[in-house]
C-alpha cells in the first residue's frame, strides 16, 4: 500500500519510476492506494501533485520486495569419536544469508564463519552440541533448523584380566578393569 499525502490543493498521481516488472497501481490518483502484481525486487514510485500552471511537486518512495528463502536445512546430525572439530553441512540459501548459532553445548565452540553453510567448527569437547541454521532475506526469514553434534571421548582400554585355568568349577570370577 502506497501512502502519499492527500493533495489539499491540486491533483496527485502515482507513477512507477522503476522496478523489475510493471505492477498495477489500483487507484493512481489517490494518495493511498494498493499496488498489485509485484515480484521480488526494488521499485521506485513517485507521487506528484500539480495545480494548474504552478510547478509540480514530486516525492519518491522505494519499496523492496524480498524473496522468501525456499527452505532451510542444517544438515545431518553428527557423531564424533575423539574428534574435536567438524564441518557443518547447511544448505546454500536460495535467497538471503544463512547464519549459524550455537544453541547449547558444554563449551563455546568456534565457528570459522557464521554465514558459511559449510563452516568449520573447532574447540569441541566431549558432550552434546545443538547448532541452529537460519536464513534471512530482508524482511523474510526461515524458522531455525537445528542439528545435534555428539562428541565422544575414546573409551577406556579394555582389560579382561588374566587368563584363568579352572578344573571342573561351575563358578568363575571375571576381573575386568572398571570403566
């Protein structure tokens, strides 16, 4: 909706100065009017008021229509063993800019670039991390998609104990190491 002032003296008219297509100005001679048929892009409209032989006054307004990003996908969950760095696998935005955020984790991990869908993550410690990937394009944004990154330490070395030799016993004691 375009909202110019009402002409108290003279007549006003809306005109399209520039834009990616030619939308319809529903009531071009009204200060307030709807515009239909717009596609994503930047439009410039002018509101001109004239009265007889007097000089015309004109003001312009810029209207930007942003495309909604098609989808958001943070990628698959990851499980890591004795690895404290990984690479994210978010989708490349169809429009706009994506941003990674750390939602939760045992420490503050380091992202190489919060806007890179394939950002490197380092400084992880054992535990569970949840990262969010969101895409913003001007006034449009997607919901946040999240992934889980599980980091596991190497398990303790298994030690089943010493070999045992028994003669005709039905009960044997096992002596493995405690974890």
